[in-house]
């Protein structure tokens, strides 16, 4: 047993089971803030077409939501996997051009979930005539204290109706003071109440990309303030040559705080259309590998690609970056220089690190949108698990990303207004639509804290995984990018527990992470899915943002494999012996891929169907278990194999053991000769070393027990003659009596 334990631990330390990170906190929440920024109207019959703003809400479960703006309020039931619209009154929410650069009260759009109801996802769509744009809305808990603006360079004459860049800021709590770092210097803005809005617009058509807006570090209680920021253009043309004034569209996106940026991005082109990118750096000396080249960006600097052909790309950086993808105006988006359905738009991409496994999204037909698509990217090995509304995509083809074949992408044309995307592994997606001089695009969903994840520690295998295993002791582990002041663990079906153990420090290129083990030895007896909610109190970071952060995780309880093996019950010394695995994984999508055979002679194998040679005779206990990548291991099963010494004889199969121990311990007390009963005329004789016969038997119905005339023979070596008396050669050899 000592050898078995050493073997098991050695293999575990060699990563016998794979550790897998779990899904993280997502863009779903219970509290959101949005804004209806300035929007250049399109004109029809010389009359302006004023914009509308619709808030779309979806949830994986039935919920209830109230949307408020100023004195207006509306409450609706949200049915699971159905998108519910809220049309926001323009008079209550719209920031008019005359309202820019001043604090406007009660202009913020507040979306709240009824207390105790499930979380939701929120999107905003602004549209009018041939002007449209959309954005994912982030929950308040995901907001930050600093943002970098993302816009686009204006073209055309401002006096002829060409637009401008903007930053629209919404206070989420009272007494918030922020600073905008403009070209002219710092611009300070104070908000007295939550829901107040300030839209910064420069006096000219300058590009605001890279402009920083942040909490004033000298303001009271600055460490606990968060706010929301939206950026874009009131309208813009994007493409080569002179501006096409009849093909303009607004840009509108909620900005992610840098804590939710990433280092790796997959880019999927808009269907049959050219596009371009902007890549923005958070820190100095950011190295970016892109499209076969490498460049360096400093803080607030951005790189703009030329118009790209319709090919998927992969972007890597050594520090966090933000990436925006832009659709182009009409003719400039066409590969053949022919006018096609398109218009300018901007979508902020989510990094590979921040992905989702399930999301319900909307794909609006407003206004004049006639083609709607969803772009998806994920690991090539798991594309078969991706489903849209519960089925594999009816159109579109998965293709690998040339610069990183580990990932693949697909462009899916859709017809439903509401679509539910699911997969067994994380994916990134954007939804977008095109019409005649019309477009919109937005991120379908994101995880906003990829450096926070839940692991389940299997006590039996001493490994970490994303799931538990039926009947095997499990503990929980959360990995955080900070050392928590306190942690509360709330496992579904159990009472919440306040427990903050000393963390394990994990070095990373971005600084240390901290792993906290909730050591309670849970044993789950039934298959299924459970939830773990963890609330951590984050310490001051540069004297800021000390607050509770809530993480919600789902995990599976998987079955353990059933071990089944096949091997011959006996074999011979120095002969090749086969061992066969016939085990059942018990999970169709997770085949067995780990095996351990202990042959009982201090030798092991991790092959599925190994062969082995025993170098000495005896009875050997073979131990075996099997497992999957999800960390679930079968029980250990055993079988005994008897190994004999080969004897040179003709056609007999009589192979007597060369020793036995007649000591009355009920183990090997007699000389058992397998298969001798098949020779009814056999004679068996045993002699001392001096030739004195001490045993004779015709037939072998009573085995030799090591006694002569009722007295135990002394320990030592004796000799035997076995004659089958059927014409084959006699079997002879030495026999040792042991005590």
C-alpha cells in the first residue's frame, strides 16, 4: 500500500488531472445607468428625423425591471430568454446640443431589478430615420473610476452639419467629482446627485480618442465613487476620399474601465464588408502584435489600421489594451467598390480573457435594418458545443483564425429579434445590422473580471477543476487579484459562512493573485448544477475603491467514471502480459483520457491498455483507476494475477509453484498445483536433498502439506518428480518449504 500511495501522489504532482478555470462575473446585474447623448438627426423632406432611445432587457430567468428617467418610470415583467423593450421618452432623457458642457439633472436613465429577482442584461439602441447605434450597458458594480475615450476622427464641415466627438458622463451616486483631461487642461465637473449627466463636447471637431476622465483624487470620499461613461460621435462618415454627407451615422458605446480590458482579442469581420480597427493603450511601452507586425504605444495613444479586407485577425499585447472595430460608409465597405448596405458604426470588442457561456440578446430591425448578423469566436476544439436558440447554427461556417488556429469564428445571419447563445465553453460575440445607409453593432456580452475565478478542489485527487464529482470530497477555492479583507461564502442549499483563510500567493506577470481555500469537505450525492455566491471586501487600492464585490458562479456536479478492466488471472515470468481498459466515462462529451495501472511489483503505467513483464513469480495485486479532464476519478479496483516460473517440458501444462509455507496461517499452507486434475493417472513424488522420499500420491486429490508421517518437515529445499503418465515428459524441479 505504501508504493500505491507514493505512485498516486507522484502522478498527481505531474498534473495527472487538468486544472480548469471557471466562468467569471458577467455583464448581468441588478442596477444600471444609461444616457441618451446628442445625436445628429437625419433629414427627410427637409425635416429632421429626431432620434428615439429604446432600452432592451433580457434575462436567463423570469425577472422584473423598472426603468426610470426623471419623473418617468415604467415597470415590466421580464420573461426568461425573451427581450423586453422600454421606449425612453425623448423629452426626459435626450441631451440636446444646447445642454452640452453643463450638468443636467435627472437626465440619467436608471435600470433596476426588483429586490430579490434574478439578474438581467441590458442594451441601449438609439435610432432615427437613417441614423442608428447601439451599446451593451454595464452593471453599476462593473463600473470604474477611470476611463479612456474611444471615438473617431470627424470629417466634413461643422457648419454644414458634420458632427463632433463627445463624452457623456453619468453620476451613479451623489457628491461625485470627476476630472476630464482635455487639450486645454483639466476640466472639473461636480455632480450633486445620482442620475445627473454631463456631456463634454470640444469647441471644434477634434478626435477625443485617448482622452482620460477619472474621479478627482482630492474630492471627499473619492475612493468609493464609480461613474458611467459613454463616448462616440454625433455623426460621422468613415472611409476614403471626401465625405459622403448622405452616409453618416452616430457612434455610441459605453466605455469599459481599464480593469476590464484584456491582452488578447479575436476580430471577426462584418459579413462581406471591410472594416478598420483602433487599438488603445492604458500604459506606456505597450507592445502590440497585430497583422504580422509589432508596434509600441504609450498611455492614451492609439493605432488605427488601414481599411482591412474581410479576414479574421488575432491581436496580442504585453499589457492591457482596448480595441474598437468600425464599419465603413456605403461604398467604402465594399470589396468591389460597389455601393452596398452599410454605414459607419463602432463596437468595443471584448478580450478573449472575458467571455460568456450563455447570453440572450436583441437584434433590432429599427430603423430600416434589413440584414442582421451575429459574429462569434471561440476555441476551435469546442465549436461543436455552440448553439443558437438551442440548435447548431443553420447558416454560416466555422473557420480558423489564420494568425491563431487555436481559435475559430463564424458569421451567422439571423431573423429573430431575440436570440439565445450558449456553449459548453466561453465565447465572444457581437450583434450587428445593416440597412440602406444604416447600421448598428454592439457586444453581445462579457465577463468583466477574468482574474477572479472559482475552482473546486477535489480532496481525493488533490486537483482543482471547474466542477465537483459525485461522492468525492470537495472544497472551494476563489482566486482574486487582491488580498481580501473578508470573504463570505454562500453555497446554494447551505447557510452563508464568513470565512477568510490565509491565501496562497500566486505570482503572475501583472502582479500577485491570491487563492483562498474554503476547506469544508462538501460531498455531493446527486448530479446537477449548483450556485456559489462569494462576497469579498476589497482593500483600498491607492486609497480607492474599498468595497464589497459580489461574484456569482455556477458549477456542475459530474458523475465519476466506472472502472472496468480485463486481464488473464495468471501468466509466466519474463512473458509479455496484456492489460485492457473497458471503463465507462459516464459523460458522453467528456471521454476518459487518464489511466493509472499499478502492477503490484513497484512498476506503473499511464497507458490505457498497457503490457507488462513480471521478472519473478508470485501473486501480484493489480490496482487501477481512470479519470477525465474534469478532475473526476473512478474508485480504485484490484485484481490478483499469479505469475509462475516457466519449466521446460513437452506438451503438459502442469506448472507447479516452487515454494509454499505450511505454517497454518491459512495462506499457501499446501502445495497447490493448478491444472493437475486434468491428468487422472498422474503421480507426484517429493524427495529430500539426500534422496529420501517424503511424499507420494497417485492422482493429486490431497495436496502435499509439508509433513511426513504426521510430522512437519524442516524448512529447506526438496525436489519433486511429476509424471503425467500419458506419454508426455515428466516435470521436475526444486521445491522450497518456508515458514
